[in-house]
């Protein structure tokens, strides 16, 4: 078996979708809303899970969305009700009686063995709406963009993502007092959102060096024979501009290593120049 990069090995994939597809099951989704104050209490969630346990009903998936600014807590549970559909009303009744629970709903499978969360929209991350793009779509978009437009495609992506990342840095990351904490949070959110795994090798007041493992963008363009970072290059440059409180024209960035040309990772050198 081919060894994984040390930067990737400690991580495990995490299924974010609220969909269950398991053959031989009858998955039902339960949408449970609790009062905001229950977020800091251990009892309500334990009592909910205990009800399913007492009825010997397997839980296939559980997701909990914490409240923001006093909003209700949302818990979505998928349970295999095969052969126990007659217990649905009883389970709802028992869960509804738990102190702190304000509402309980359930939905049967969409079709045989497949169930989906029918209540949640839009998806958010830290309170802001996000789009989830499957790999099949993003990779084909990148390949077709390069095939039909060429280097101008990367230039367009770079410009767009530079300004998007700079705007995000100014609105959110810049509010964090310590610069070291800003960098660490940017790095970990980059991973959490699926772009790749970032390693910051160097940061000064005029220069930075960043290594990206498993870049979603450049792995889609393997065997291109040249550096192909557009999205990632723009994001890193935009974040560097935010870190340095610089403008677009003050930032230069070079991709000195790239998965697309056969390197094991992508590496960027970012510099700040005075205009």
C-alpha cells in the first residue's frame, strides 16, 4: 500500500451530507429543536439518545448544529426503523417530553434505503451561507476551463479569489488580536473547508512561504507538466495581503512546486512590494 503524506495521515474523512443510503435499512430522519440554553447542558442530548437505545433502534447518523446568538439548537438524527415503524409516535412523544425540547418531526425514507434531511436549508458555515461542490463537478470545471480558455482561466480565478480572500481576511481574521492566531485559524479553516492541507513554512513582514498538500485544484490537473494553481494561489495571496494590510498591486506570488507538474505538494512564495 502506498504511504500517505505525513501531513495527511493524521486526518480522517468526515461525511458532511445529511443523507443516508444503507441497503437493508429503513432510515428515518428526526428533526429535533431545543431551547438555546440546552447547548451547555449535558442532559437533553443524552436523554434523546437513551430513548432510541431503550427501544433498541440503531442510530445511523447524528448531527448537532450549535445555536448562534441565542438561536435554537438543532439535532438531526437518522435511525433505522425497519420493523419498528409502529414505535414512531411513541418515540416522538417521549422525546417531546424532555425538558428543553420544543419540537420533534420525522420523515420516512425518500425511497428504498435512502433518506435525506428534509428541513435544513441553506447550509451555513460560521453563520454564512456556503456552497458544497462535489469533486466530479469541480474537477471537470477546472479541466474544461484550462482546455477551452488556457492560462487566462487561471488569471481570472486568481483575481477573483484574491479579492474574495482579502475581503474575508479583513472582515473576519483581522479582528483576531494576535497575528499568529490569525495564521493558525486561516490554515485550519483551509483544511476544514476541503481546499487542502496548508503548512506555513515562513512568515515575515515582507515574505511568506506556504506549502499545500493534497490541493483540490492541482490534483484535478495532474500530469499537466506545469504549475496550475489559480484558485489556491489567489486565496493565499489575498490572505497574505490581509495579513500585511496590503493592496492587490503590492503582492507577488510564485508557485515553485505543483502537484500538476509531478511534485508531491504545491509550494508558494509570496512577497510584498511597495508600490
